[in-house]
C-alpha cells in the first residue's frame, strides 16, 4: 500500500466535498465504515474513489473511514430565501457581504444541543463505553497498558472534555441561515417581517450560494435535520445541523464556518458578487405601498441590477 502524500490541491478538496457519498469514477455509493481514497491519477488529475477504483490512483493524498455527512445537500437548483427588514437589505447592498452569526447568539437556547437534559445519563453512558473501548483498542502498532481503573479514569476525563468542548464550539461556529422552498412562505414573512414591517426577501439557488462563497471548501453547507430531543440525540459532529422538531417549518439550509481559535466577535462577513447571487428581490406583501419604489431606487443607487417581483401573496382569488 503506497504511503500518503497529504497533498491537497483546491481541485481535490472540491472533489472530496462534491463527491463525498460516491466514487467519482464509477459512481458506486460508499457504505458506512468503507475506505475512501483521495489522490491523483497518472496525469495528476484529482480522484476521490472507493476500493472499486483505487488502482487508478498513482499518488494517494489520504485515506478515510467513510461516514455520511452530518447533513443532506440540496440539489443545485433548489431555491433558497432570506427574509429581512429594510435596514438589513440596505446593509447587504452597501457592504456586498453575507453575515454569519456566532452560534451562541442565534437566539435558540437549544442551538448546538446534543439532547434533552433529562436524557443526559443515557448519553454519558453511551460515550463512556465508547471511549473506554477506544482506549483499550488503540490503532495498529500501539498497545494499551492501562489497568481497568486507569482506563475508566481516562474515559471519564475525556467525557468531561467532550462536555466542555460542546459549549466552546458554539463560540467558534458561525452560521448563515436560509429557507429552502420553491415558493414564498407566508409564515416566514410574518415571522421575520411582521406587519407593518418594511420587509424584503431575496431568492437565490444552492448552486449560486456556493459560487457566491467562491466554492470555499471550508464552509459546510447543507440542510438542517429536525429531531425530537425527547427520544433522539445529536452526534458530536452534527449538532450544529440539528434543531428541535417544533422548528421544522423553517426548512433551513445553513452555511457553517468553524473558526479556530475562536474570538469574541459575534459576526463574520463574507464578500459576495451580489447580482450573481440574488436572482430576484420580493417586497413583503404586508409592507407599506411606497416600499417597492424605495427598493427600486436602492438597487439603482448601489448599482445592483436585480429584478424586483411582486409577492405572490398579493394575487387575488376568484369565487
């Protein structure tokens, strides 16, 4: 088996992200625990493959024990929405940037939670057993020489560190939240732009959002999964993509940046090419009648040639 070079070009990193679930050559989907291989072929083209096509790799960058992403990835043409008041819209036009809020200031006390406090003893018992097994069975070439008492003490120490790191991760994680829907959501208009707020929605696609961030592979992007924390847990690595089932009306897709080490800033910004990102601007159906002309003037002032569309909620029925 050839040694690993740990050489990762940007093209290889993008391939790993976009082909995560299947071999990039034959398309076969990976199974949990299977080995996936990253590297380059004889012409130095990037490859991300399973054992099925591993012989095509001439330079191995890395091998992984494959596991699923902690989130589902929308299709590239999925419509994503952001609902906001006029002040935030002006800020978007002026700064040409998307804000990422630090996870601990998003306003949800369950953000990043692993489960309900009432079930913590079950969680602790599971991970204590997992950690003890990990200590007793180190990687090949190493041997565990600890007594049962030493193993138990080390596992307890690691479990305590795991609990501390959960809170710290919230201060190192930044999130940009989007609503996935092919149509407008009256519920989200009322939630984020309640009458008579001067409200705006912008619509993009998942592909355009990725491009807006210059396909930055350090930004994780996927759907939030809504769980019943009374009976379910979030894993150590997927908690930022888990929320309470009572919030599933949000249909959230989020972009996540993890920054190490963390700092005290509650927001990060990422510059974007606005006309390429925003497909259209929709004025809230609950806004004052003068708002559409104001929005039109703002788009001209900030040289953002983006079409304005009338809200579908303003259409009239017949009986």
